[in-house]
């Protein structure tokens, strides 16, 4: 009986704990190219942001809520444009403090002129920006989102 109690208690504690926040994964230009290429079968919501960008930080809860509500149908990918030197001192602590559950990638490429055209030819480099990718469809938004308008755009692309 004692052999069963400890594993059972451990299972209860694990199931009651909060999800662990994400840590940013550093990607380079090749990783960015891979992310921008292709026609995903699962809708991708790709948001470009930085910890130093107030509008970016203000809209992150909308992306987190979207990820939680539609986790089986979409992938929310947050691409940080913070300096890679700030990964452990600013980015990952920010993710932990804000309990960010979406995928987070930190782009380690200093030449915006090389990655901006991959995202959209109309992007002027300002953030936040969001790209929706689904099958052969793409929608680019150079704006800050509130949850309802983000959800409306996602659902219109998914035809729900």
C-alpha cells in the first residue's frame, strides 16, 4: 500500500501545478527562412515583438488567450527581436514572469533588411507585426491587436 501512495501523491501534485513558462529558442536566418517557407496545415500565428516594445507587450495576452482557446487548431509563435545578449537577462525572465505558454523564438540576425522581405514586402520594420499563415494563405498585419479582432482574423482564415 505504501508503494502506491507516494506515486499517487506525486501524480496529484504534478497535475495540479501550473504549466511551465516557455524559454526562448534562438534561431538564425536559416531558421527564419524555414519558418517563413511552406504552407502549414495548421494555422500559424506569428507575432514579431520585443520586451522593450510597450505595444508588443500590451498585446501579448491576446496571443496567449488565443493559444489557450485554439491550441488544437493553431500554433502561436512569438518571435522576439531582442538582442541575443539579453536572452537570459531579459527575455527568459520576462517569459517566466508573464507565464508565456506560446512558442517563443529569438531571432539572432542583426540585418533586418534580410529578414523583413521574407515576412512581407510591405513591412517597414516597425513592431508589433503579425503574420497569419495557413495552407497557401497569408495575412500580414502591421498593428497592435486586441483579442477579439485577432480571433476574428484567425477564424476568417480558418473559415470557422
